[in-house]
């Protein structure tokens, strides 16, 4: 769905490659796989902010799906 209307094609193909990479990294992060050899406290702040945005979007989508 885009703006409440069904998408005419795969929405993932509309995303820039950089965004796809962040989503891919978020998946690994969420599963507990280390992305960098350092601890999470050494992760770039910007990356953690992006992960927070992705997590919020994930929660929002789940709430809409289950109408919580």
C-alpha cells in the first residue's frame, strides 16, 4: 500500500539501495547477530536512530494489521 492505495508493483523495488541495506542490517541486528566487531555501545548513533525508526514502523504496521 502506498498512501492507502494498493501498489501497482513491488514497493521494495522503489527503495534506494541504501535503505534496503539498512533494512537488511536491521534484520540481523534484531536477530541478535553482531553487525560490527565492537559492542552495541560503539555502533554509530545514526545507525541506531535508523534502527529505532525501522522498529517504530514495524510496530505501527503490526498494530494496523492486528488493529491493536
